[in-house]
DNA sequence: CTCAATTTGTTCGTATGTATG
DNA sequence: ACATACATACGAACAAATTGA
C-alpha cells in the first residue's frame, strides 16, 4: 500500500505499463536479444520493486505484442523485436530535407484559407499578410508516420492552388525562381499527440511524438512557410556525422 | 463503458492522464495562453469524448501543477506555464558540442573498469580492446537534465584517470594531440526512462526521454568514446538553421 | 523413474484508482 | 455526491510444467 502511493507520486501511468515500457525498450535497444531467457519473475519483482502479478501483467502486455513468450516451468523468452521503422532519418541540411519530402506519399486531410497567422517566436521572423492552412498525413508502406500542419503564405498558395492542394509544398516553394529562402529554422522537441494527431498517426492520445517545426523566411524576414510536423516516435531517428563539415574537423584537430 | 474499452485499445494510460497531457501541451505551446478562460466542461467533454468527472480529474491534475485554476461559476483559467527549461540546445556541429559540454556541472555516480564493449552498429566502427564505464548526471541550476552512460576506451581513460573521473571526458579527449577523431556519429531517438535513469532525472519510470548516442571513431575506425545520453524531454530542444552552411543555400537557390 | 529445485500459472482477499451516468 | 462496474496493485499461498541430478 505504501509502495503503491509512493510510485504514483511521479507518474500516474499504471505500474505494469511502466514496467512493460522499460522491457520493450530493452528489447528494442538489443539489451535483451531475441531467443534470450530473461530474468525470472522473482528477480524482476525485486528489480522493479513491484508484485509478481504486476510483472506478469507487463509480460502479458508484451506477449500480446509478440515480444515475449512465457513458458511454464522454463522461463520467459524474447520472441521478437518491435517493428523498427527507424528508417526515417530526419535530414539536417536543407537539400536533403527537400529531397526526402519530395518522394513522400501524402494525403491532404484539411485545407482552410485565410486563417490567422501562426504564432511565431521572435527569432522566427515576421508573419505574412495572410495564410492558408493545410493539414496532411505522410505515409510509408501504407502506414502513417507523420502529421503535418502547415501555414503557407496565401500569396504563395495562390500561385498554384491546385498543385499545392495535392502535392508536398516545400519542393514547390523551393523551385520558385523569384522566391529567396534566406533562413530555414528547424526546431525539434518532444511533444505529445493531441486527439487529431493521435487519430491520424494511429497512436494513443498523449503518447510522445517527435515534433519538428520548420520555418522558412524570405530575404525580408517574412515567414512564408511554417510547418509543425509530428512524427511517430517509433519511426523517428536523426543521424549525423558531426564531422562531415570538414571545417569543424580541421579546426578542432589542427588547433589542438 | 463502450467508450472506455474503445479508448483502452490504443493506450492503457488512464484517460484523465491522457487528457491532462494534451491540455498541458496546449499551455506549453502557447495554444492556451496564461489568463485565458478555457472551454467549458461540456465543450471539453464532447471534444475528448469522455465523462465530466474525467475532465475534472484532468483539470485537478493540472491545478496541482499550477497550470489551471477552476473557479466555480466563472470557468477554468490558465494560471501558469510549465517550467520551460528548453534552454538546452543540442548542438549539431562538433565544436559546439564540445564547448557546451565543457561548462556542464556533472556528478559521477558510477565508474567500472574493464567492462564488456558496448554494442555497436555496423556503421559505428570497431570496438576497442577494453573499456571503462562511467555514468554521470549533468545538472543545470541544481536540477538534473541528463544522464550519461559512457564507454571510454581503457587506453584513453588510463592516460589521466583522475581527471577523467572528475570532469567531462569529451573535451579532454579532443585536446589530446596524438588522438585523431575521424568521425563523430550522433544518433537521436525518443526512448523511455529505465529505473535508474528515472531515479537520476527525477522523472517517472517509462516516461519519454530524448536519447542521444555519440560515438567517436579514431582514424583507424576504433570507437574510443561511446556515450548514451538520456535528456529529460522538458529541457530538450534542437534548433538549427538549415541554411547556415552556405553551400546548401547557394546550391538550392542557384540551381533553381 | 523419481525427487527436488526452479520457474511460470492461478487464485484469494483486500484496498485503492478509474470511468460512467 | 452517489451508486455501479471494472482496473490496478499488493502479498501470499498453491498448482502445474520443466529440468537435471
């Protein structure tokens, strides 16, 4: 009883769900490998400081996901890995971002014209006169992996309403000869899914997402393109070689 | 009852916690601004599709966090913002990473010599002969914001055991004249806190974290430094101007 | 083959939390 | 605030399957 209330001080998520999350991560990261026999119930009890039944509930949860297989008298075994959709590599140079978006399969789920300007941080430039709001879902192999809420300057949208309605906006914007993109601010944080996003990405309400905001400014500092992108956490990764810009490498090593 | 089981299909987190998560995010992102009167209970009921009491539980949870203030007969008001510790900007060029780590206050919580090599992906190079394992917590204004699990090649550690025990390892490694860092692979994903990490970061078990793996290879492709860093999600952000490397900017605009 | 040790599976009672209407 | 139903969590005892001596 004391345990129970103590635990709930930090997180009101059911204990067995918390335990299952940790176990799932261990499988995902390769700490527990497929075929391995994991610790006994008693060991897990004392490791997590919870009752036997709670451990069993967690195991049952993962059994339903095909990750664990408990066998009476023998032990509990790792029986699979979660689908690692970690194929998505968020690019961190502009060309790659544009290129990766170009090939995406998207579905527009909502368009609204003449909406209020999005809220912009001071460093994110000035708002344009008017915006069009476009919401789309991006798919890979039929599975949704990101939801995009885009504020596109009305002036840009009106240049080719039809194409902007049906295709990814960013490549089209970049191709416009008379538009100069002076800055492309990208901010990545961890957020949670609101009801709409959860529905579109087929995840639970309040589950974590990787939230990426992309703001494109023209040479006058006007925000032409303001996108809030919510990625499913399980298909998100960002991989970089910090030394791929040779200047950094040289500087750090030559000066040392 | 039908609603209940339907909702639980996707996430076994208590409904009112899910609802509270979404509300918290709305305040955090500025969608709901301090002083605002939020929707009435009835509107919220129908928006989330849950019972009145469930909404009130969510509000009560946020009231405890100082974010909402419900006043009988008047409505419910936003009374504060969550502490936005989003001061942490994960750097994405090597020099900045080194510089930012240099000033951190760290606390070593564990050191173990001659540990097994960390698991490395194929692209993450070859393991060194032996490693020393160091775990440390990084603090800002007395609050923990990240937990670091570092595998440092024994050969490197032994060069200055004392300093490596007490200070951040990365800057020291970079300063070694006869060590060449050929690659610095950084991978960022979203993970969950295991019991130890949760304890150190003072968050709930299974809560999401920003997980950053940093692998430094020497010119022979040996992994000298393998760090798994878990950031509290609420003090994590990654901000980049994708056009700061001029080459990208020029290419995309001149070719168009 | 039997026995004992190990390990998962099941059940009971109790208390509290969650969600509806 | 109440009545109702179900979920979560504990601890402990007992049952059933597997393994190896």
